[in-house]
């Protein structure tokens, strides 16, 4: 964290951690993941399986 302060990185107020330490998984919500999954699979499914 001292290095992040030295580089001038911004910090997340809620967690107190630098932005570079934020989890990549938190960038996508479950809803957005589900929509992307359905969009990718929809064309492959047969009409009776929808």
C-alpha cells in the first residue's frame, strides 16, 4: 500500500484499499454474467429446449 501511495493511486473509500488491489471478479455482477451466458448459449439451443 505504501507503493500505491507513492505512485499516487486512488483508494476505494469503502475498503481502504488501492484500486489496483480490487478483485477482478467484483467487476462483473451475477446478472451481467448470466445475461452474457444466455446470449452465448441461446443460438445453440433447440426451439423445444427454451
